[in-house]
């Protein structure tokens, strides 16, 4: 199973979070594995609204349904509840 999400977050900040997770390991540049789920990060062009620019990162979650759901939920809760 694969889910792609476009996040308004700098790639470096997401990578820092992933590197800090227990059991996570970097398997390639901008690719991480944790608990049976692989997460790939792809920087996207910034979104601009007037004079404001917002970073964008495509986050690609791949894995079996249970692992993907668990890791994706943890990821989402971290960035939504802590304000990124």
C-alpha cells in the first residue's frame, strides 16, 4: 500500500523528526524505514500566496496496511498537534 501526502513543511524538518524516532533508520537519501513502513521525502516547489512562501514536501508512505496506518497516524499527530 502507498499513500502520498503533500505537507506544508520543509523537508529538513521532517527528516529531523524521522531520524529522531526510536527504531527508525535512514536507508537512502531522503528515505527512511520504521516499523515495516518506508517513508520517502521529495521537496516540492514552494507555494506562494502574495508575498508569503510556504515550503512543500511530498511524503510517500509505503508498507503493509497496519504498519502504514500506525506510522502515518503517529506522523500526522506529531505535526498537527505540535504545529509542525
